[in-house]
């Protein structure tokens, strides 16, 4: 069985097997990562995985979990970031007036 060497920020270098590593490959490459539970301190370690790391892990027998970043996540956002107060105001408005339900009732076939 192939031994995979990785490093834990607390313990330093550790040895793992392919079954010890979870590789998540994203269609937006900067978000690809791998994770493992450190065999010395049991902490979860997550690191980014560039193309070279992905190739090395897969050659060592690690199975890749493929996932896709929704296109909306990469769209440019205008305006200030949403705050907790904005979210609370939105939730409070949902309880005051349900315009969507009212409009749906007006246009629904009878």
C-alpha cells in the first residue's frame, strides 16, 4: 500500500494511506482541497490542492470527489455586503406582508 506523506500544522510530518485522505476537486481549481485526520493529534487538517497535488494524491490511490461551484458564486456583486441587520430586516418583512403569495393568488387560474 502506498504511503502518503503530509504535514499537520501542529505535529509536523505524518504518514497516511489513501483511505485516510479525502480529495475534493472543484471545477474552479483554487477551491480544490484535501483533508485528513492527523493520526497523532486527531485534528482535522484541510489544505488546498493545486493540479500537482491532485495528480500526486490520485497516483497514490486517493479517490477524487468532484464538485462544481455554482456559476452564481463567481458573479460580480455590487453594493455593500449583506449584514446581520439586513437579514433580520428581511425576515421581519416576510412576516408583515406576503406580496409574492398575494400576486400569485391574483394570477392563478380559477
